[in-house]
């Protein structure tokens, strides 16, 4: 609908298709905060075999992508916001479990961005 409106009325528009978003302050039923909560409380985290793949995007990287694109009249259309890396859910769970042995590393940290379009925060750093 947005694309139709933009084309019909010659209006610049940007649509973001975002991977799995994560970062500080996230809670509830999302995968990473759920597993962190369970591991830190000493509880088991029940999950499937974990073969599904997901592209996890750190919130600061999404905001960076938005800052770079919103308001630009030369850009129109749909943009995928992702890291280009899609680990399995099992890989992410094992990484978080490894970090849980060093609980101080699970505290959200500010991830600095590079000047390019590469993600500013690797999953193992932002978790």
C-alpha cells in the first residue's frame, strides 16, 4: 500500500524489513532476553532443536540504518536491515550459555559503529 501510494503521488518512501531485533531494555517473550533470564536464574531453557536460522540485528544498528536513509529523496522502496549472518537458534543459545558463565558480559554495552555499512555490533558482543 505504501509503495502504491508513493508511486501514484510521486512521494518518496522507505520501508524497512528488519531481522530479529535485540538490545538493551528488551524483555518479554523474545529469544535472547528469555534465555538470558533463564540462565541467570539457574533455570532450564526449553527450546526446539534450534536448527532455525535468524538474522539478529542490534537496535543501534537499526537506528544507524534509519539515520542513513530517512529523509533522503534519492531512496525509495524496500530495504532489508540485517547483518548478513544468520546463525541457528542453537548456535545463539550456546553462545549465550557460554557468556552466562561470565554474567558481567551479559550487561548490554554500547557498540560503536564503523563508517561503512557493516553491522556495528556482532551478536556475541550485543547479547
